[in-house]
């Protein structure tokens, strides 16, 4: 495996990703009016790109990947860690707000 090619890159370490993991579905607010809490849709997030090491750790439950839904980000990263916009990455998983 040679490095230096074009993406995808591991969501956790930025190394060249060798596999992808299917994320759980999430219900996220996607309203035109941010103050309207009633508007939410189930979005299917893109596959999580990971290097072999982190894909293994994720499967073993040693690492957790979070998602930032800020329009500037919409990327994966380490759960609870700071994302590009400054908000922490949020836990993935089924939403129980309904
Ligand atoms: Zn990695
Ligand atoms: Zn962010």
C-alpha cells in the first residue's frame, strides 16, 4: 500500500483510509428556520473512512467516532474532540427525540 494518493483519509488520524464503516442513521435538524425545533429529517451520513488501525479499534469499541453537523464541517472526527468549527463531535446513533 503506497501513501500519498488522493483521499479518502482516516477520520481519526488523517492517514490514508483503507476501509469504510457504515454509520448509523441519525435524525438531524435541517430546517430552514433554525428556531423551528419541529423540523427534522433522517439523514444518511456518508461512510466513515478509516485506516486499518482505527477501523479495528472502532469495531472493538476502543474508539468512538463523532459527527459534526455544522454546515462548515459535516465531517467525522474523534467523539468529543473539537471539530473545525469549534463544536465537539457528537455521538452517532439513533436519535430518540421523537
Ligand atoms: Zn486512523
Ligand atoms: Zn464542526
